[in-house]
């Protein structure tokens, strides 16, 4: 989600009016005494006031009060703040639109009263942007009559700051909201976004590289949101425009753009690739596969940041998912296995890295799983929405002591035997069916990636159990730092927290790591992970599913997961539109089957467990 910039627009200075109302006193007292939270209702009440000075000061305070402060955001929304802000913007735009249409260049010039209206619109957009950073409120803001249409119209405004703020608001509103995305598409958002991406905006091109990079980032971010829904027509429309595909591939190429632009370009490629095998082929033909793979270890280049690498790996996973030709092309690249192994080796301790490193570990493991799944199945993709995982999960029994665990994963493969349920056999030429669950170690061996033998948690040697102090520190980290973030209404922040939890329980080895996973057997944590799986956000669902997959290796965790409604939460995800989410929901259900410790599922004779 888009945070507010470091500072809101500078307020215009006016001589105070001799007449003071209660609303004016609230604005002035909050500015002087800092008692902002208590004054939020009065600040909102000041928005429709006729006194421009009062409105300006109220907006200035609200810009600060709504910046990542969820209680204040909710209170403003409950008091009808979004509707008042939209009305304010519309009323002031009648001056701004006229001045903007006659203005050339990036500098806005005009009479003093018109400048006041521009500042008011910018501040109102700033507050709207802060409110929409809360995913719980974004859908309500999108439903305000005329809001989305107004913001889409501002994307083509001649006054560049208005277009930028409108784009930021739309980024927040369209994040993980198919309804808001559809509303934006119906309002005609795609042409101005494409124009912004290609550098042919109605306004003159930015004078500085920073402005140009900002435009490219905003355009890619909007495209990433608009292509995130599986049923969105934007994926097909992007594919149908070779210039757009070429531009996004260029921005994702090493050295062609700043890191934030590369991250968003990778997100666009990942979303479009999920459209169909035809989309995967088209993007590979356009050079996307080669451009992304070049980030992993091009000689003579500085290694990208962890966030860039995580985005690259996520896009690669989408490009090769169940696509034999793309998988073969990627695996055939010289040094790929060594490059992936080096990335994992470099990120050894969750407590010595930041959230970007955790996202990188999760993305690297995901790519290894996707490639390993294809290679273990002879290069053949999955047959779609498999019923195997549902059948395996049907055992519904608590763990009776799971199998040996390596790197947090069961060292087994679950294969679907090609047998008709009626008893007639149609054996494959190899005598084995398709592997549904493949451990991380097995997938890594198939790809040729050498996983680090032991990844330290709190110190270089994790061969011993955690000390009481270390266990207490880990428990505090999970319960008081990561769990609150996991509950955040901002899905991006919650997904980041889930990636950190995954890093803690999956990227560590030895007795210390196993004890760490047992410490995760917390009902509140597991319940929140399961809740987030149904959030509707694919990135958040995938991260939480990955955590559940690893935790299922510990019998203590499995019992907590079962009592928290694990099966009920997983079943709907088996039909998820996103192939990666679907795959990991199948893995989570197969984890339950593996944790039961049986060689055969009593409810599904077509599933067997094989050592690998």
C-alpha cells in the first residue's frame, strides 16, 4: 500500500479570522497541544466549513493523524470523512480544472485563490490516501459515489502533483479489491495508466529522472493491482498490447530502472503470467524469462536488493508454474542452481535480517518447489485442481508422530497413483502417478540446489536446543511483534509478517529450529494464519499457507491447527483461481496426511507415501 509522503503540502498562511467557532478552536488547540485523537471528530466536522483557512488547517492535522494510525483512520471513516473529502475535492476542482487546462509545464501558476484550492485538493487527496492504506476502509472509500471516477479523471490532469496523488489513492483502493478494480476499469483507468507507462501522458514528460521513475513505478503498481484478480480482463488487454509488454519487460531488466520500478514491473509480469499457459509463452517470447533470470547472478553486476530478488523469484515462479517449456529454459540456464543456493546461503539468520530477506527466502523456496514439482513429474504440469489433496486431507486424524523432518519439511513425496476409483487400473509407463507433495529437500535435489546444512537462528551454532532466554526472546518476537502485524488490515504488511514467521520456522535447522516451530503452536497465531488464508489476497494467502505447511511437521502444531479449523479453511482454497495458492493449499492438506504417519490413507486408496 502507498504510505503518505514524508510531508504533506505546505499549508498556506493566512491571518486568523476574528470569529472563532468550536471547530476552529478544535483545530487550533489540536495544533498547539497535540491532543489530536480526541479532536478527530471536530476536525472532520470542519471539512465542509466555508472558511478556507479553517478547512486548510483541519486537513493539515488530518494528514498527520491518519498516517498509519488505524484508530484515527477508522474514526474518520465512521464520521463520513471519505464522503466529505470527495465532496471537498470536487468543489475545489472547478477552480483547479480551469487553471490546470491553461497551464503548461510542471509548475502550477495562477491567482492566489486558485492556489489555495490546489493545496486543499492535494491535502484532501493526502488524507484519502492515508485512509485507503487501510484495506478494511479501502473498499468503503471505493464505494463512495463518484470517488473512483473522480480519481481516474485526475490521472490525466495537467498539474502533475494532482495526478500523482490520485494514482496513489487508486493504488490503495484497487489493492486486493476486485470490485474496486472493476469500477476503475469501467471509469476508463487503463488508457491514462498505459500513457503514463509509455511516457506519452497528456502532460509534458517529467524534467528529472526521479519524476520519470516515479511515474513508471506508479503506472506499474496500478497495472499490478488491475491484473491481480484472476477474472480481470486487464491481463488479456495487457497481453494484446505488445508495446506495453515490451515496456514492462524492459523495466524488469537489470540496470534499466530503479529498484522500486523493477519490483512493480515484476509484479505485473507475475500477474499476467498467471492468466494462462499462452500468457506464459508470450511473456517468455517477449524476453521476460531471460530478463528476470539475469538478476540472479549476472557477472560484473552488483547483486540487487533482497526485495528486488524476491520480486524476481515470484515472477519466475509464475512464469514456469506447470509450463514445461519455460521450466526447461530456466533450468537450462548455466549456474542457476548455484545462484539459488547462494541466495539461500546468504540469508542464514532470521534475527539478523530484515523483512525483505524473509520475503526472499520464501520466494526462493517457492521457486524451488515449483521447479522441483515439474522435474519430479518428468516435466509435466499438474492436471489442474487436484482432488488428491482433498482426499488425503480426508483422513482427518491428529498426528501420531510425523516422519523424519529435514529443513522443516517431511522427507517424503506423496504420489497420486493413476488408478480408477472403481478398481480398474490405468498405470502410467513409469508405474507411478504424479507427485502432489514434494519436500523442500526433494525439490532442491531435483533442481540441483544445495540447501544450507544448518541455518542458525540466534547464533552461529544451532546444534543445541534454545536456551530459556533465547526461547523467551523468540516467543516475544512472535507474540508481540509479528502476530500484531499479521492482524494488520493492510494485507501487504500482514504478508510481510507472515514471510518473517516463515523465515523463523522454515529457514532454520537443528534442534533449535524444531523447538522454534513448537513454540509456534499458539492458538492465536494459527487462527490468524487460517483467517488470512481466506483474505482474498493471493500473496498473503500464499505466505500463510507456506507457514502452515512447515508447522505441520510438528505434531504439537498439527493438533492446534486441527482444533482451529484447519480442514475447513483449506477446502475452499483447493478451487482457488491462483495456481500457486491452489498448489500450496494442496500441500497443506497433504501435510496433514503425512503427519498422520500412515503409509496409506484409509479414505483414499489412490494416494501413497514414498520415501524420497
